[in-house]
C-alpha cells in the first residue's frame, strides 16, 4: 500500500501543495539558507540526471517528526 504526504513546496515566490509518495523520499535535511525551510531529496533523478530536491516550507524538526512516528 502506498502512503503519501502533502508538502508545502516553495516554487519561486509562491508556495504550492505537492503530494509525494513517501517511498520516493530519500533524505530530508535543514535548508542551509532558511531555518524555516527544509530540503527533501527524492530517490529519483531528473531528465538531466540531477537529483531532485524540493524546498519545503516547514522547519526541519517538524518535518522530521512526521517520519518518526
């Protein structure tokens, strides 16, 4: 059974909600530029063979707590 999480993703100057399959999430880490944001790295690559990272408008500890339960 697939589980999904809805993340508030920063896209340029706006925040949009994006649904992500939890099994596609590789790692999460604090944003180096903003303490109120986190980075989510997905387990797949873009067409240009670059890792796909999403900037999530949520503090790292809050986001991390979703995966600890």
